[in-house]
């Protein structure tokens, strides 16, 4: 399962890198990665709008301001690549344990 997640995160990172490259070329800007919040808003803005008040109301505003907001500002493609590496290493570790 971890290997499958690693592959999916890697593919997601590659696709997002392609979209980022395509967007920066079309705008004649230097290359930059889109952040997670912008990608999420592009895919489904309504769920992002609902998430903030729900977290602030039921868990606490500190979680949104200190954790979630900072995560949403991370670049999407490199984050996906890091998650791919983490899950790949977990899969390798599990495979070694089973030997």
C-alpha cells in the first residue's frame, strides 16, 4: 500500500510540476511552484472555504493559523515529491522486515 501511495504522490508531483511549468510559460514569468492552497482552490474552492470555519469552530483558531495555513502555503509539487519519498522508504522498510 505504501508503494502504491509513493507512486501516486510521485505522479501527482510530476503532473503538478508540468502544470506549474505550463502556467509560468504562458505568463512569461520565471518558473515558480504553485502552493497547496491555490491548487486546492483551483480543484474545489468550496471545500477549502468550508474547512477554515469548521476547524476554527470545532478545534480552535490556533490550528488553522499555526498549522493548516502554513501547510497551505507550501509549494505543491515538491511537497508531493517529499511524500512520495517518505512512502517509498516506508515500503522499503516494510519489505526488509518481511524478509
